């Protein structure tokens, strides 16, 4: 039995077809399964992640709540937004900073992406994001409004520039390997970059999941899905097979945990929570109860005095 159980997060989107009450019910189900955190992606045509998770905060007591936070605007306002969620939730808020440019800069970067000029622009964008989030952290330190002191920053990263940003500012980095060797390479690079900053951070692997009671049914669902494009790997199979994959990536690849992206909501959410999670608990890979009350505690991070 593994000596170090891993972390498990659940990624949802602010899909308007999923009403706020339905969304809150899913978060409550995730809490009943002792998921460490639920994150929500928003954007054009989607519901606001912070509003949805604020609603969920009033109906839950333990699960971590992580909205998307585009790095734009004023750092003080950004800090206040997530300190408010932290206060409402009793210390369970985090934020996934999304590195964002204004429309003019975004269009300029797209035109030169993949060129030396594009690389320089992207590096500058992440440098400004690091400065911005540093100011956010200082605002949290000075205000004392957030019960956790500093709500955790959970950063998604695909290559060296965002890995370096995560090493400087994040508490948790979400990475997108496609196999164990890839996970090992990413883990090694991220760990080295964090060490250069005198820091350490948790490394969680992203994984899309499409689940069914049998492998045959899962394959049929995959065929019916058609073309599937994603920045992360797709697991197709049974909940028990998913448990095997997560155990392998944890033991052999060194993942501290995973953020699961269900392909179909709520179908794959229920399969994960009702079948895969109990199997992971049985194997000793997940705890059978929450042992802390804050998101920092769930993530195994040092507590920061508010």
C-alpha cells in the first residue's frame, strides 16, 4: 500500500446548460466523496466561476473551491475577490490564475507565435503575470481578510515558460503529460525550476476521463464522441481501470495528484465519484475522510497566518 496518498481535484466548466442548483449539487457530491478541490473554468459563453463557487460555498463545509482568475485589472481588486470567496467558504478558496493579454496584445502574439518575437512577447506576458501575482500575495498579507492568509495559487502549465511562472508564484502546478516518461520529465524540470527559486510545489497531472461499466461500452462511447482535441491525455475505460492508471502515474511518474476533467457532465462525474473514488480509497490512495478544513490543509501546504 502506498505510503503517500495522492491529491484529487475535479475540473468542471461553467456550462450554462448546467443550472446553478445542478452545479451546487455536483460540488456537494464531490465533497461527499472527499475530493480535495473542485475547480471551474469559465470564459465566453460560460457562467462566472467565482459566482458559481460562492453559491457552492454556502452549501458545503470542506471541499476546496478554485475559480479561474484571468490576470488582468488591478492586483488589489483581484486579491479582494478571492479573499471574499475565502471568507465566505471559511478558508477553502484557491484561484487558478490564467495568464491573459488585452485584445490588442493577444492579436499581436497570435500573429508571431512560434517565432523569436513571439517567444519574447510570451515571456514578457508571463513576467508581468509574475509581478501581478506577487502584488496580489502582498495584498493578502497586508489585509488579513482571507482566513487562509494566502489562498493557494494553482497554475496550469504546458512548457518551460509557464513552468517557470509556476515555480516562482504557484503552490500547485497542473501539468499535461501523455505517459509516465513524459510525467517524469515534466516533474524533473518543474522541481529544478522551483529549487532555483528556493521553493517547492505540488505537481498534479491533468487527465480527461470517459468512463463506462465495461471497456467495450467505454470504447463505444469514445467512438460516438468523434474527434476529441485537448491539451491533456484522455483515459477511456472503466472506473477500476482509471484507478489503475492513476496509481501507475502516482507511483511510477511521481505525480502528487491529479485534476480530473470529466468528458461528459454529469455522467462521468458520477462514475468517478461513485465508483473510481471508492476503489482509490480501498487501495489506500485516497483518504476515507477529510482531515483538515482549509484548502491549504487539503493540499498539504504550510499554513499562512491571516
